[in-house]
């Protein structure tokens, strides 16, 4: 392993133009978690390029030449001998023992309980990050976002190859049962589904163990390929399921459900901003810390909004909602209501707001 480490140490890191991400690295040690193709490698390489070349070592643990046991034994000695301060283990697995250096950065899908590392979560691009890839910000940007989604690599893939590219990416990253679950969740995007209902559906077409399906569902959630939203004040109620990125909808199913896709977009923006949210009957997102609810109504007008407000007045009163934000495709406006301030905001303006 000494020879391979020497080769990796001498090799210059290559990185094409780096685009703005909302994840900042300093001299601390980190565990960076994120699904495949979320941008973990580019973030760490961009950081390393700001350091002195002789002070760091970057190792991709997926390199077939690496013997993980041998790497664990050789790494500490190699770093001491070469006065290496920063080590990045990309695609890290726990078979590789931790090493003692000034700064250690691990990149992996699965989160490992390592208290000496600061955990950072990297999601696919949010809308603001996506705009850094656009040549100009105009009315076409949101349409591009709908087509490409948040995976940075999609900007280099031609339109006729995008679906197959994503399918291949997911096949490489997930087990067979995980992929089957993800495909089912894609069809049920932004709807209430339980692991049991998935089991009941999939067992009709394949032999499947309930325990294995539950474990695979939990793994997909833990890694961040799917996300679950709790019902307010009902933690045991069936949760709504959202996808890690809207691009999976067209890649894994031919069904067109624009309103659900739009709701999923809103959810991801809330998730990436760290805002705690819940759902309720007739309520897309309730933000208790803001006394606010958010409704996804892409083609709302005053008439449909008035009817919607009538249907949710009990919720507004019960939870003392001060603000109702209706996220639309392009409609702007406000509406007078005795209980809450009601405002219609286009998605691109809302997503770039505070």
C-alpha cells in the first residue's frame, strides 16, 4: 500500500469550475454525508486546492487497488513520515480504521457515529445553488430546474440520456430491493404511504421478506434517498414520503403529477433550509416555529385560494396561524383574511427569500 499511497500523494487533484454550495469547510474534522452524486467529492477537492499541496492526501476508498486492511495499517505511518496534516477518505467504509492526523474528512452516504467528527449533510442543489450553473438568471431558469433537478452532474448530460443516466446511477448505488422501494415511492410522491403498504404492493409481483423490506426502507431514509414528513401532533400516523430530488420522477416513472412534483420541490427547499415542518389534512406544510403554513398551489388564482382558505379555517384558528404562504408558479398577490396574512408568491421568489 505504501507505493499506492505515494502515487496518490504525488498526483495533482483535478477539479473543473467549482460552483457555489452552501456548505463551508474550515480546519475542523468532518464527516460529510450525502447521497451519490450530491457533490461531496467536489466540495472536499475544492477545499484541498486551497491548502499547500504537500499538506494533504486524498484517497478514494472505491479505488479497486486499495486493500482496506492494508490501508488502515499503512496510512498513519505514511502521514507521519510526510508531515501530512489533512486526510480525505472519500467513499469511506468502517473497515478502514480511523487515523490520527490534524484534520480528517470522511465522505460517505451512510452516517457513522464518530463523535470526534463534525457531521455535515450535503443535499443535491437547492434552487439558489442551481442558479450558479445558469448562464443567466431569467424566466428560463425555473424551467431548467424542473427538467434537470438538483444533481450537479445533470448539467453535462444531454436530454436524451438523462433518464438512463439517473437509472444507472441508482442501480450502482442501491440494492435491488432499495431500488424497487424507491420506484414505488416515486409513483407515490408527496403522498401518505407506510412501509407496510409498500410491502403489500411489492409482494404481489415478487417474493419479498417483510423484515428485509423494512430494513431497506429505513436505509433509504437514513441515507436520504427518501424523506418522511410527520403529521402534526400525530407521530404514529402514516407519514408523507418525498423524493431526494424531483428528477427521479421522470427517470423512474412515466406518470405525470405536476402538483405532487411541485409540492416535492417546496418540501426540499424547506428541508435544505433546516426548517421543521409537519403536514395535516388539507395542509401541505405547517411551520410551528414561524406560526406559518405553506401551501403548494402552482396555478392558484383568487377564487381557488378563497375556497382553500374556507376549508382550512379550523386549522388556522386552532394553531393561531399568523401567515399563510401560497407558493405558485408565477402568480403574485395577497388576500384579506381575518385570521392570517395570506400571500401568493412565485416559487423562484419564495425559494430565494429568507
